[in-house]
C-alpha cells in the first residue's frame, strides 16, 4: 500500500504523468479529480471524468468535504483519505477500516456505511476482510462491474483501441475472480459476454471468441444466446474454440431438463456452429 502526502493547495489525480498523483488505469481520465487542502479542511472534486468518482460508494460530481477514513473510488482504484495532526511524531493507532460483503449483490463496501451503497440491502455475508488484507477477488469484482459499463460505451462508439484495452482488463479481472473461486454474478457475466461478443464480431477476432467460449466452458455454463448469435459468424482459427463448443454441448446434456429456454436456444446455435466447423475442417 502506497502513501501520498497531500500538500496545501490543489493536488491533481489522473492518468496523465503531469498529475501530482498518477494512476495507471484505463478507466481513469487524464485529469480525473482533485483534492484541495485549505487549512484543516479538505475537499474532493471530480473534474468531469468519463467514469465518475465515488466517496464511500456514493457517486460524487461536485466538490465534497473529506473526513478521516473516507474511501475514494477512482476507476478500479480505491484510495483512503487519512487526516493526521500536524505534529504527528509516530505511527497512527487508527484502526484499519473493514470491508463487508452484501448478501444480495455480493459486492464489497465499507462496514461503517451500514447499508450496501449498490442495492441498499442491510444483509451482510459472514465473511469479512480488512481493506489491506482483502482477497484479490474484491478488486476484480469492482473492476469487472465498472469496466463492463465502460466497455459497452466504447464498443457502441467505435472506440476500438479503448475497447481492446478495457476488455483485456475485464478478462484479467474475471480470470482472477474465477481463480479465487469467488462467485461470478450471472447477470454481470451475461452483460460482459454480450458486449465482448459484439466487439469480437466487429473485429472478426477469433482470439476473443475463443476466450469467451473458454470462460463459459470452464464455468460449466451456457453462453447467453445473444452472445452466441454474435460469435457464430466468426472463423475460429484456434482449435480451443471448437473444443470449448463441444465441451459446452456435452456438459449441458446431463442437465438439459433444468436449462432455460434461452440456454436451449444458445445450445442449438452452438450445435449448428459445431457441425459447420466439422464440415469445413473435415477431409
């Protein structure tokens, strides 16, 4: 964990190397926000960034006073504002803030907030972790949640370079969540899959198509029918893609009676796609 001393006056935070605090994160704007110190008072202000900022989970746009222990969310990064007496001569005995997990939406948030800032639920999971000892999956969940929305806008607006960078970050975040054996929210995964599939189709990217099929194969889930419809026109240049299609179809047969209609529609497309691949690669 890195500490930054804030001098009196304004401190710029952003991706630009000209900022006093440079944050290497594709979801952070070049000049994202600023913290102003005047006497004993400190304020935080978002500078019209593309993805916004949060204080203790609450979105902020206007200048907002900061108090000791406030958590600032910028892109996928979480910063903690600490206020010390000017004559501080030794280590602080301030207790590290605790993160808790919402039982409804499974997202982390500061314990002292009482209710989940994302869905308003008061229910918490039993497992808790400190801010400094949080699992890798915590940051991955935050990253995936925010990056998916940004990715969708980048794809819709044709910003392919941004979309590629954000999709790679999303893939890393999802991979870390899966590796940590943390729960992957179904709706969040569906949304990411559909947007990633649209990007793969626009780019005719076999790499991203195979990656997406591999994710659902590893999770033993059927990809969303919207995503499969986007992917089926892509020529799969990696053998891993057809293998994933075959594996998804085979693993779904045993639980076919429990699948939803949309899953059955997706499987039907995958089966036809698999047959087409076999014809094109056969002797």
